[in-house]
């Protein structure tokens, strides 16, 4: 079976975006400048959602477009989905007490 | 490249040829119901109980819409509840619009036989004005006369991958052709501001960009809330966007890669051509009226839609005088609402086009629409009220 497609927006990214619905256990190919990165989806990744292209330890910066989109709120396995359950934004966070009324 | 537009006396060029009746209210609505070719606005905010700054903002929206090149001539009436304030007096609004060189007529119920009399006079005037407007012919003009405003909304990850990059290509092309391109949504550049600051035309512009972000981020923090409970909005999260930063980094692709020439306030007219950031709020009922008041003769909504796939009819334009395009890169959104959508760039995701090829197609679509092809939303009578971006408390 053809591997499912996902795209990395920048070579430094640690996540890729699913370009189609990916089922749990399915093979995923992420095109790179030199070849292609092969992944196995650890769980279902819906169209447009992110998949970790490498293991991401808790607290590590998560990068897309070559920029910071947040940090890992828990350890993320390679091939796992990355979304609000394991990624937290760090900007404009009134709840973190930096200038907010707690 | 060029498009076919209506050349106005101040050398601006319209993509449409409306007679505008403002402000909102029964006189404006009655005249527009009766006379073909007219437009008015819908809004609940007429300035009553508003601070001087906000009243000035309302005046800027009204005069800006009147001065928009898509407007051939204007009727201003003096029956609005806000008209008692100096900023919102009908004569003042009329004078400022007329200073741009177009015909402006005034209706005053106190002099024109009350509300009924003003409506009658307005209908008679408007019939002559739309007839007069119809005698103008489109002429071939340079792209430098395009002024476009954009927002991305119901964003999902297709917006950042394909939809916004196609718009970015369009923006670069319009700016390279000497035209004007407006983008904004201050909350949605938080986390992406460094990329924009690096493109600021001058250090002063860089400082203004950073200040706009700081003010907005401080406001967000002062609420004590986790911004993720507010923005990204639920449809963004359902569409795969996980944080405000991710949304912002995808969103700024729509601004292309040209230098940022300045930071404008809501409804502020750009002083020169080129790419401008507008310090505004994302709401589509707000932002497009601001762009049109700043002189945009075309506006574009780049739709993600991943979170709202049940929408099979995308409703009409709040922008009043600027033709309003829907674009999307989401195949599911397009499949659901194809007859509402003017431009589809999901081809980039499907692998049949590059972002540049899709952007070139978008550019041609915009040129066609600027030249008179209807937008899908123009095929509906439905319009939403505009929500002017006013930031001070009401009393």
C-alpha cells in the first residue's frame, strides 16, 4: 500500500502535517530535500493534524514553519499526533501569572 | 497586467460603481429598497454615548466608505442618533467625502419635510445619481490601482500550508505591480511578529509593529485567561491548529514577502502604495468594513473551514462597497460549499499545483472580479451588519 502523505514546512521542524487521513499503524512518507522520511503513525492522524517526526521530550520546543509553535506538555513519541493534548502555546498566556490577575 | 475599472475624478479606480447612502437607518434603507444600484450599511453603532475617539473612528468608517473608489456618488442623511456630535454631523461627513472629488447630496429631515419628505427627496436624487453613474464606462488601468484587504478565518492547517501561501503570492504580485495590499489581525501575529519585524521598511515601522503586538498581548494576559480558551477559536482547534503561535505563523503567509511599509489604524487610508499592516481585530464583520473604508476596492476571505464542514452556504458580504471573495484550500470545505467559493487552492495539497501556480490563478481571479465578474457573495442579496472596531467604553 502507498504510504500516506504528510508535509514538513521547514527542515528544522519536529512535526509534519497530514495531507490526508492517516490510520493508526499506517506508513507515512514525509518528503525531504534529500529523499523522504518514513514514519509509522502511532495513532490515527486526521487530515490537517500534526504528526511527530521524531521523539519530543516533555518541555521541548515544538517547531513548525521553522518557528516555535509551543512546547511539549508531555513526552511525545515519534509518529504520535501532536495537538492541544500534548502541545501548549507559550504566548499571551494570562493564566501563567505573568501580568495576569490570578 | 491590468484590469477594467471606473476611473474617478481623483484618479482612484473603482471595481464597482455604487451609489452609497449613509449612515444606516430608515431613510437610507428606504431609498435603497426603492432604487436599484444603491447600497447602504447595516450597523447598530451610530455613535450615541461613544467617546470622542470612537466617534472619530465611526466618522472615519463612514467617510472612508464614501470615498472608496467603488462609490460613484453619495447621499448623506442627517437623521442618525449620533448626528448631534460634531464628529458625526451630516454636513461634516458630506464635506469630507466631497473633498475627494465626488458628488455628495445631503438629506435633512428638518428641512426636507420630515422623515417622509427626506425619503422622497432621497429616492428622487438616488434615481438620478444611479443613472448618472451608469453612464460611466470601465477603462483599462494598471494593477497599481488595485487595493486589496485580506483576512483568514475558520483557519485550519490547510490555511497555513496552501491557502495563505497562495494569497501571499497574490499579495507579492499586487505590490510588485505598484498596488496596495492590506493585512492585519493583531492577535494573529502574536508569535510570528519577528518574521514581520524583519520585513519592516524602516526601524520606525518595526517599532510600531512590535508595539501593536505588545499592547495586544498585554491585554490578553490581563484577562487572566489561557488564551487558548479564546484564540485559537474552537473551529481552528477542530481544524488541527494547536496554539496561537501556530495560527499566527500560518496566518502571516497571506502577507507575502514584500516589505511592510507602515502600520495603520482601523479604517485609516494608506498614505502610499505597497504592503501595510493594519492594527485591527479579526472579526470579519469588522475587518472588511475597515479595509473598504481605507480604500480597498477588493477584499478576500481566505477560509480554512476544517472545523465547520457543515457549512454548505457561505453567506454574504459585510464589506458593503468592495466585492468580497471567498477562497479556501480545504478540499472538504470546497466540496461542501463549492457554489459559494470563488477560488480553490486545495490543488496544492492534492499535489496538482504549486503554491505559485495557485497564486497565479488567484491573481487572475482577482483581476476578473476587479473587472466586473461577480463574486459568489454578490449573487446574494444577503449582507451582514458591520461591526465597527471601537475600543473605548460606552457611557
